[in-house]
C-alpha cells in the first residue's frame, strides 16, 4: 500500500514537472513576448486590487469593513483565483469545455487515468502564477498590522500582570515588615460604629 502510494506521488510530481517545463518553454519562446506577458499580467492584477483599495482608503472602508479588512478580502480573493489559474489553465477544471470540444475521447486513449490527466494537464507555474504571487504579498501586508496589534496587546497584558504582581508583593512585604497577620489587618480596617472605616496609623 505504501509502495503504491509512493509510486503515485512520484508519478504526479513527474507529470507536474513536465507541465511546468512545457509552460516555461512556451513563455520563453521569445524574450520580448515573455517580458510583455509578465508585465501585462502584473499590471492587470495590481490595477484590479488597487482600485478597490484606493476607494476604501478614500472613504475609510467599504460596507462596515476597515481598510485593512478590505485589503485582506482582496488578497484572499486574489490568492484563491491564483490557485485556480495555477492548476487550471488548460481547461482541465472546466470539464464542460473539454466535452464540448470533443477532447474527452482523446484522454481515454492515453496511458494515464482520466483523473491524473485532469489534475496535471493544467499546471502552469510560470504563466499562471501572477495572481497567486501578488495575492500572497497582499495577504502578508494585510495580516502584518493585525499581528503587530496582537503583539502590542499581549505586551500590554503582560505589563499589567507584572505590575499587579509587583504591587501585591510590595503590599505583602509591608504587612510582613509590621509583623501583623492579614486577619489582624482586616480587623483594623473593619467599619466603626459611625460607618467610617478605621485606617491604621501607619498608612496601610
């Protein structure tokens, strides 16, 4: 069972490598074309995200969400779209297109299972990774302020806890220095007959 699973994983990795090599060859068939394709893809992705982000920045948010939340939602959408394009550029996810074009029969005569071909045939890490890379960068930018705020909040709670413990220790040292028990201290602070609280003369 383990040997069979290992063989299948190695087979999938080799097929992904073949698809990646074909994608790279198609992209680098002309240096000018490759540079133009990468630049156009980057500008297209950034323009879609920046337009919504600038609107949120101008009006302080959209639909009750803050600017950081809007940026996070845009980054999340870009990442999911990037994953979809990264593994589905060959219409392998849109199975209806393969059926409509009469290409499904061709897959049945290949020496691979239909599932394996559909999984690996659309992998394009070079021409289809623009959305995924930009989405990951935006996701880090959107999450980073939240992590900083959480870190500051944790530091504040730790400082408050340490300050409280220090005050308690100081109070206990004062009581021990006067050699009185907490019970006697409580009795000294009990309300008098006129309703006021009796405070010891030494200021505890």
